[in-house]
C-alpha cells in the first residue's frame, strides 16, 4: 500500500510541474523538472532519489501493472453498474487525479448502437457525462438525421478521464483504460459499434491506420466471448466542427450505419 501511495504522490507531483508524458519522446521533460520536490519513499534522514531515469522505468512498470490490475478488476465485474464502480475507484491512470469527474458510458443499456469517442472534454468533465459539449450537440444532430435519438444509443469513450487541455491520449493511458471499454462492450452487446475518430478506431481495432483510411467501410471487433460485432469508424464530431467539408463523408457513414441496422 505504501508503494501505491508513493506512486500516486509522484504522479501528482509530475502533474504539478506540468509533465504530461512519462514515456515516449516527450519523457525528456521529466529531466527538466526541478529535482528537489519529490519525496517518493524518502524519509528525512535518507538520501533523496536523484536520478529520474529509474523513476521513468518504474512508471513503465506501473503501466504494465495498472493494465494487469484493470484487466483483473474487469473480470470481477458482473454487471455494468459494478464495472462503473470499479472504474470510479481505479487509481491506475494518472489522468484521474487531474479530472473533476470519472465519465463512464451512458445511454440505453439495450442499445443496438454503441458509440465510442476518445475522451471527455471540459464540458463532459464538468458534468460527468459523455458527449454533452459542442461535439455532443453535433453528434445528436447527426443521429437525429438518421432517425436515432440519444436514448436509443449507448455512448462512451476510450478514456473515462479528461486529458489535460484535451490532448491526445498517450498509448499507455489507452492501454490502461482499454479493458474498461472492452468490458462495457461485453455488457452492452451492441449490434454495431460506431468509432468516432482515430483514437477510438485505433484502440479498439488495434491498428495504427489513419481515420481517413479506416472510415467508411465495415470492420470487425471481436468481443471477449469471441462474438464478432460490426464496427464502423467515422470522423470525430470535433474534427467535423473544424472541417465542415468532411461532413458529407460522415453523412454517408451514418447512412451506412442506418442500412446495417435495418438488415435482418
Ligand atoms: N469528445 C469525445 O471524444 N468524447 C466526449 O465525451 C466529448 C468529446
């Protein structure tokens, strides 16, 4: 438990000094942070930890451990409500400490359509619900255009916590939170999954292709029990708000979705 507390304190300190990456290219920022502040595992009469490098590798280990913990916790969840509580009390993703809310999925638990975005933005973080800001309003309009209301679908995100400044989630953040998303899919058992944006498409389909390549045709996601689910990637509404010329492509994606729903 002490070790866990140390790690949490360390992550809080990283956030205070502005560190947003603990691995990857930007991790060098850690070296520029003041060395005197951390008190991780150091009592008054011990020599402080001087070198940040072991801390980085211990954080890489922390990510691996957090992924494992997330997977194990997910297996314990027998209902969506239990899963929600597990996510709310999970401390393995540093984003949580900077966020106001844990934004879990919301909507129709018997939905045929499950919509997956990237991560909560400022409005979602404030209100604790997915897609309630500008992107959400555009999504509502797009759904309505194909005859779907918000009450008809289940909406969630890859990450339940807002990344600072809405930055793109890191690979480790996605890896740690992915088991929670996959377990939500197991409970909802949708007929189709709509992946909004590259982060959601890459995370769930386990590839690195651009959203421009992925969008517009049916792909497949396989649930834990090996059931295949039809998955369609499309542009994220936030991208459409900045690039309205792409709305026509999104419209064709939504029509494709509607056609699939009418099959069988
Ligand atoms: N963008 C997302 O990806 N998800 C939200 O919930 C809101 C904005």
